């Protein structure tokens, strides 16, 4: 499973890119607003740090305007993935931009039927939102499993990009369900590495090593 980070914070992205664990980045208008920086600068900075796909979302709501914005965003760098919302206009824009060779991430997906439409529109990625479904008492992970089954039934190449991930268990369950990509907030990526027994075990190894009085080099 590929790991994208879900943030527009360039310092976080730089630091995670250094770990070698990062395969791409997703942003959205809310994450961009949090930075207080100009959108195009943010996208250019991220694309300079990360080789993988970097999702940048259009803000127009009519297909023609989305296509124009998408074409403009795609000129920023080769790895820009244009993000469009899962509306009829978004699907039309997805079809056009995909046919022009631009990667498209269809976002705000909350049902398997929506994901089926995105695949038919030629989306590179579909972004089902797990956490926001859980928030209203539904089962976000069930949606991931449904989309996996539908895409496998028909051999759709659209990649299943699990979004709105809130917990480390979401990450594990996405991997079990066969998501191609998980886009994860920086805090959760850092939590994935931690285990109290790892810390405890390492402390014990180092204490015992100390007693030997040896050094490796
Ligand atoms: O980037 C889209 C998605 O990951 C947003 O997550 O936590 O705002 O529902 P969240």
C-alpha cells in the first residue's frame, strides 16, 4: 500500500519525505487555508520535494471552469494530480482531463456507486472518506471493501485512495481491505511506528549492551 500524506504543510512534508516512506501528497482547500500561503506556491514547493503524485484541488463547480483550473494546476509540475469533487460536473472534468493525460483524483466519495462512476470517468484515483462516514455512524471501512470488490470485478485501473483517515487502525484496516493508497495525516504516520514494547525492549537491549563494555566500531 502506498502512503500519501494528507497535508499542505511543507515542513511536515519535507520531514516525512526524508524518511523515504512517502509516496505522494494530498491537499484540499481546507488544508491550504490552514497554511495561510498562496496555493500555487504551496503546490510548487511540495512538487519540488516529493516525486510522487501531489493532489491539488479545483475550486470551480462548473465542468468547463474546473477543466480550465485543472489545466492551469497541471502546468505547475509533472506530478500534479488534479483533484475534482464527485459531482456530475466533476466527473465531466475528470473525463476530459484524464483524456488529456492529466492524473485526476476524484474526491468526496461516500458511496460505492459514486466510486463506480469515477472509474467509468477514467479517474486515476478515487478518494472515499472513511472518517467522515464513521462520524455519522456509518462504516467507512465497509465502503473501502465494496469499492475494492467492484473495481476487481471489472478490472478498473482507478486506484483506491483511502482518505479521511483518523486512526492507526484505519491504516491497518485499509491495508487488509486492499486499498492501493492511504492518505494519512502526519500525526497518524508518526504514530504508526510507535509501540511501547519496542521502546521497552530497546531500553533493555541497550542497558545489557552497556554492561559488556564493548563498542561496535
Ligand atoms: O483530504 C481529504 C480527507 O483526507 C479529509 O480528511 O479528516 O478532514 O475528514 P478529514
